C-alpha cells in the first residue's frame, strides 16, 4: 500500500535516471554538427535523419504516453483496477485456505464432518463460504485445529473488509493518483526538454519542422512518428 506503484518505479528507473545519457546519445556526429543542411551529401543526409528521428521519436512517445495516462486518469478506470485487486485478494485467500483445510483433511479426516469424500474444489467452495461468513453442509470443521483455521479465515475477512477498505481505497488511491500525475507531468516535461534539445542541436525551429524534414527524407520511422503525432491532437 505504501510502496510506489509499478508505473512510477519504471518511469523513475528507465527515464529519470537515464535522462542525461539519452541526450548525450542523441547528439549529432561531430563531422556534420556544424554543417548547414543544404551542403550535406546523400550519405550525410541519411546519417542526419537517422540521428534526428531518435530524439523526435522520444519526444513523441513521451507526449503520447502522457496523454494516454491523462485520459486514463480522468476516466475512473483506476477504480475498476482497485475492485479487481480486491477480487484477486479474495480469490487468493480462498485458495490458500482451501489448501490448508485440504491438508488438514489429508492428515486426519476426523478434522471435518464431511458428506462423502470432498474434492479440492469442494474445499475451495468451503473456504470461500467461510470467508463470507457462511458454511456448507458437505464440510464442517469438528476439531479444535480445523475450527481455529476457520476462525482465522473469518478474522482475515474482517481484516480485509475493515483495514483494506479503509486504507487501501483511500490512502492507496490518493498515492496512486499523485504518483500517476507525477509521471504524466514528468513525461510532458521530458518531451519539452527533448524538443528544446532538437532545436539547439539540429538547428530546427520546431518539432513540426523536424517531422516535415524526416518525412521529406523518408526516415525509417516516419510511419510510427506520424501515428504518434496524429494521436496527440
């Protein structure tokens, strides 16, 4: 609940910590850096375009991901993922206690009063019903150990309902929203930083002009850059 979410960790590790290295890698080769575009031969133009499309692609990806995350943030989908997390935890808890109860039954069938020989699925069914404070007639704990396991599962259900609902939904959602917003703002800033780098390093007035030049030179990533740009509008 209190650890950074996975997206925030990935952004911090993959982008923030490598920002300076990326800018260094995207610099023009020394032999063409100070030459006007008009005097470059065909080989040099290809090298220039191949070098330019990397920072342009980085800029487009940053802004595209930021826009996508902003749309996701405003859509309320995080609530659905929160519900899915709760359901996954309920399923996992039911499964674990089903295994524990099955082991107790294998050790000593007298731990339960059963109808016939219950299957593993029947123990999952029994465990789920115990978690929601119910029971089934096919399996009933009879010994102290089996009853203690049943009580532990019911206590855990109270823990999930109380602590998880109060803390997870409020605290985690707030932290998730803050960290998601930090990633969005960071990606937008990274896009602006890269655009400024392109203007200075490649002596191009804007990112739009860079895209036009790459299209004119038939850059290898032209289709991808076009798709990302169209989806930024």
